[in-house]
């Protein structure tokens, strides 16, 4: 790691909470998601029940989506399914790697929080590997090279992995003994952090894996709840106010959860609400 120098704290202007969503667009997205999760065609009433949107609004949005071919109307039973335009959009994702799909979120978070945002891949041989990173365009920043390989239970990501694996305490203690930290926590402190990560969905490493660096992390799980990717924000200690870290942790958790559902959908989530 190099270029370890101060970065300014996030600007309030970049806080997503200050941005307002367009209601009609949100309704249209919710309707398309509901149609995608259904096991068969749905009528307007079923879509309204499943989305919580009024029947009249559902009807008008479905008619608009049908004209644009994002939905298809079956006149025989007055029901709707996804349309060909959805397939046309999805065709652009064929051949795109998971890292490429996640990258826009890395860039958004890096810009909003003015810190290095890193994507880790959790490997089958018990490691995490840095496969992508994004940073804001400030003059100085934390830097980490792609291909960096670490034991999967170390650092902030490691605490999240340990929480997801839910290993017996004796097994976790055995694996913890083999980890290398610059300022190692006690096993009891590490175990408490793992439990907190399981509760909150994110974790923090304060200058323990690397002295002077604070890391906040969350996991992208697959359809079986197993860790597949890690997302982490990395900054120099003292460069951001403490209240930034839980806010970033919660956003990383939410981004990771959404990413997991998008990349590794569970068949059991698809319900017939007709």
C-alpha cells in the first residue's frame, strides 16, 4: 500500500438520503420485479396486492409498460408477463463478469465517501482476493493492488466471513491462531466483533490488520447464504469523523444484500401471487 495521506470527509451534498426518487419510476420497477418473481401471468389485481400499489396506478403503469414492450398483455385471460424489451436489456449483460456488474456501486460509494472501495472474491481455498477497486478523484488516497491475497478470516471482511460461516468456537479459535495482524486483537475481542457483525450485517477493523487504516466491510452472499464477495471501504485513521463508519457499514450491507439477490437469485423467493 502507498500514497497513505489525508482525504477529506464526505460532503453532505453526496448523501443519498438527500436525493428524492421519482414515485412513478419506483412503482414501475416494483411492478417489473413482481412480474419477474411470479411463476405465471398475473392480473392487475394480483399485481396490486403483491406490490401494494393501487389497482388504478398498476393498470396505467402496466399499459405503459406494455406499449413499450417491457410487459406483455394476454388478452385471453387479461394477465401480464414480462415483455421482450426486458430480454433486450438483459442481453447487454451476457458475458459481463460479476465484478463488472458490481463496479458502478464501487464507484458510487468511493465518490460519496471519499475513500477507497474494494471488491474481494472469497475463494474456495480459504482466502479473499482483491479483484477490483474504485476511488474518488482526490489528490491523495489509500491504494491497494489488485490480486492482493489474504486469509479469509482476517480484517473487517474476515469478521463478516466468520459470522457467515458460523464455525464452532473451538474451530474459530484454532483458525484465528494462524492469522497475522499488525496489531492483533484478542480472540475474545475478535469473537465479540464476529457476533456484532452477525447482528448488524457489517464489521469494522480499526488499525488491527494494518496499523493506521480503518476498514469497514460487508459480504455478498450467494443463494445459500455462503460468502461470495466482500465489499470494503478503506481509509486512513483520523481522516473521517466516526459517524461516517456506521453509515458506510449500513450502506455496504444494503448494497451487498441487493447484489447477492441480483447475482444469486433463490428459486424459493419466486412466489405465485395470482
